[in-house]
């Protein structure tokens, strides 16, 4: 129903923004869903059978298990099995997958980071298993206790080498990126690197750059990933692993996003009729006296939709999901350029 959408004034400049309002006492009909760009067949992923997961093999006893949306890493040694993460969407299915891969019990569980959508199923593993996470992940689990995410028994600060039987994993912390405590997990023999919620192979980064907490750290992580000698990258999301090309493509995307958003901020410091910060300030305050939030909302929406439109000229045909999340990604980057990188556009020190 059209009444559940409205086009912001931006539509006048052929930039549309879709906003859906939750309605009371109503169920959504087919017309209440936005039709986004179709996804190429390959990036739609494989058919997931009744067991609810598929397995990707990297060799040397290293596997990725995915339900098509989330991912875990399984490393089988001759003295037990090591697992990284158990997203609740996999949950018990991951235990079946492991049970069908090996008779070695799960002896070690690594938490990639604190977020429950990736580790909310770890309590299903045997309580005898050693659990390992970064110290700052433990601090977050202490701040918000959750029985589905028991605090790790072992923590580390910088680097940690885990040797179990014939397998070695190198865990490393390089500072806050997606969230603090998010670690790099490297399996040297098969050259598999897992870093969660940074690279989204084949796809536009998820909402607000993967709900990033530290944009400069997130940007830096692209080069830190490329510093590794890896054959396969496990990002925690979507159905498939990535390779160097996937990481390089997202790095190019980020380089473009930074440039486009920075240019948009520069433009907002001119007398551009649509983007001029001072024109928006004056117009918004005239209409909404004393309402500073109204001004910022209009400024953020206009700069984000302008930058997203510029980005999509190139990326809409290259990465699925561009039309879904480009605007939020642009808003996140513009805000970071302002407050992290210190480029305040029209509202800096004069
Ligand atoms: C380690 O042992 C497991 C179980 O026997 C085997 O599947 C795996 O290929 C071995 N990996 C390495 C790196 O030797
Ligand atoms: C293997 O997978 C099947 C089907 O998903 C499951 O029912 C069975 O319990 C699994 N086997 C083990 C040993 O986990
Ligand atoms: C990387 O993965 C993509 C997508 O699966 C594939 O098209 C491409 O050929 C791969 N590149 C290399 C260098 O393996
Ligand atoms: C953004 O643009 C300003 C002005 O041209 C420039 O000084 C700054 O270095 C740019 N920042 C980034 C992160 O590119
Ligand atoms: C501010 O906005 C009002 C109302 O739209 C307009 O009349 C006025 O000229 C504007 N002032 C400046 C300095 O742009
Ligand atoms: Zn996360």
C-alpha cells in the first residue's frame, strides 16, 4: 500500500528514500515490501538441503559450515576438534555437521568477537571444551552477561598460538574495527583466514558498514587482511568464502566510498542548492524553530542520499545489495569523516 511509504522531498531531485512505518493492528501484504534489484544467480548461493547447512572444504582438516547466512570454521586435529563461533542460526545443526565430519570431540571453541549473532550457540558445545577469546570480548560479556555466551576460560591480548595435535591456529588482535575484541584467526597449513564482519565476499557491506563501531579500524582491516598469505577468507556471513580478489574489490569499494563521501562533504560547504549546509540550516530552522535535530536529520539524509547515488553509478551493477544498504553505508562514512577523520565540511572551525 502506497500509504505506508513516503518519498522525502529529495524525490524532487530524483533521489528517493523509502521509509516503512510499523503499523498497529496490521499484517504486511505483498505490496508492503520493496522490490530491490535482483541478485545474480551465483551470489544467491546453493540450495540448502533438509539438514540445513552446507560445508566448504579447504583441505588439511579445515572446513567452513554455513546455513547460507552465517558461517563457522571447523578445524579437525588428531587430538580433538577446534571450532570458531556458533551462530544461533546454525546452533545444533553445527554439532550434527561436525559429528558427520569427524569422531574427534569438540575440545576448543574460539569466539571471533562478542556479538551474539555469531557466538550465541557456543553454549551447546561440551562444557569441558576450552573456550578462547580476546580480553576485550570477555569484558563485553562481563558487562552484558548472557548464558548463551559464557565468558571465555582463556583470554589473550595480542597474539595467541593454539596448538592442538597436528593443527596450529594463529590468533591475533590488531585493535578495534567492527567491534573491540574482534580477532584475526589464521590456519597456516590450508592458508585460511577468518575475520568476521569485515569483508562480505561478493556483496555490498551489510547495513552501516556491517554495524561498525570503529570506521578507521574497519578501513585499516582491509590492508591487515591483505597482509596475510591466504587462499580462503571466512567472513562469517553469506554462503561462501572469499578470496584475495573479493577483499580487493571491497577495498576498492571503500576507497570509492571515502572519496565520494568526502567530495559530498566538500560540496555541502559550497552554496549548492541541495547540499549547502548553511542553506539547509537556515531552511530547516525557519520551518522547525529551535529544532537542531531536524536540521541534522535533513543534512544527514541529503548528503547520504547524494553520496549513495554517486556510489551506485558504479557499484549497483557490481555488488548486489548496493541499492539496499548504500545510503546507510554512506551516512556512516560521512559521519566518520566528520567526527573521526576531522573533516567537518561547512561546520568546521572558521
Ligand atoms: C590432522 O589430523 C586430522 C585428523 O586425523 C586430519 O583430518 C587433518 O588432515 C590433519 N591436518 C594436518 C594439517 O595435518
Ligand atoms: C549427521 O547428520 C544427521 C542429519 O543432519 C544427524 O541426524 C546425525 O545426528 C548426524 N550425526 C552425528 C554423529 O552428529
Ligand atoms: C575469487 O572468487 C570469485 C568468486 O567465487 C571467482 O569468480 C574468482 O575467479 C576467484 N579469484 C581467484 C583469483 O581465485
Ligand atoms: C577530505 O577532503 C579534505 C578537503 O579536500 C581533505 O583535506 C581531506 O584530506 C580529505 N579526507 C580524506 C579522508 O580523504
Ligand atoms: C533563510 O530562509 C528564509 C526562508 O526560506 C529566507 O527567506 C532567507 O532569505 C534565508 N536566509 C539566508 C541567509 O539564506
Ligand atoms: Zn558482529
